[in-house]
C-alpha cells in the first residue's frame, strides 16, 4: 500500500458475480438459521425487472427482486400486484414453508386465515405460520404487496374450506 486512497474500481455486476462473497458469507453465518453456501450480492434496481405473469396466480403480476438467485433458493422476495379484479380469489390453500410474510406496499387485501377475516391495509405486515389454511378473497385495484418466503421451491396444496367466503368488492367501473 502506498498510503493513497483506494477508489472503487469494480462494477456492481462484478461484485454481484464475486464468488468470494459466497465463501465469506458462509463462514460468517455458520451455525445461524438459514446459513448456506450461496450468498451473492444482489442489487435489483427500480425499473430494471418487469412485472410478469409467471407466478402462482394468473390474476396477479410478480416482480422478482433477485433474492432467490442470490441465496441459492433459500429465500424468495418478490412484489405481487393486482392484475385482474377479484372473482374467485385464491381458494383455500396452505404452503409448506418455513417462513412467510406479506407486507402491503399499497392498497389492501382481505384474507381468511382459518375462520378469521383479516383486512391487510397499506403498511401492514402479516406473518403466516407454516401450514395455516388461508384464502385471499378480495383486493383493491392498486393492491401491491412484498412477499418474502423460504424456501423458494415449496408445496402449495388445496385444503378443505374453513368457512364461507364474503363476496369481493367490485373495482371502480367493473360491472
Ligand atoms: Fe397463500
């Protein structure tokens, strides 16, 4: 070292591809829940990845935020927004997940969690215990939520109804 200031010289793409991050991250997180061998840096900038209809529901659009790839499939982090007015909702189902939260970025959604109806408004955060029976049955036109779950690949299965479902709210202009 000659004592001069060291300036950043790499691109974000080079940092993201750096296998050394995965190595030291594995060592630094050893023994902690969720520790794994794959830990890449990831920066998904606003507007660089599109919303796409390649998620679980065809009435929603999904924007991947790069975390699944960066963590080697340990953690999914994506944005989910309304694409069509609610008709039949998700149906009763449950997920085989170790961790699952929803944070409502805009608008609102109504879920049944078991036999309890929950209005999830902008700024609300819901933690769903693994295996809980639920049904997303209503949502606003501007609904968008951040969903984080682990692992990325998981089983979703239909379950028996816990109770009747209220009618969804028509969107403005909807017949
Ligand atoms: Fe679900």
